[in-house]
C-alpha cells in the first residue's frame, strides 16, 4: 500500500517490540487473524476498494483451504 499511496510508514524492528508481539501471539492464537482482518479493512478504506471475498478465493489454490 505504501508504494501505491506514498504514505510513509515507520517500521519497528527493535527486539523489545518484536518480543512484545511474540508474547501477545502466544497469549491469543486468534490475534494474527484479527490483525490481518483489521489491516485489510484499513487498506480497503484508504484505497477506497472493498474486499471481494469471492475474488480472493478464486486466487487461492483449493488445496490451501482448510475446509
């Protein structure tokens, strides 16, 4: 998204920042999925394009799906 919008993003790679998130993921196994969903919502809002689940599923190989 940064390359499309030109929005500058500060990335945090300090060890304590990474360790913090590792601990949060261990505490809540659904956190990664929630974060990914919220990130997609933010991208959709900024880009002005709604997420199309049917189109996304067409791009995913059937063998990768858990159902």
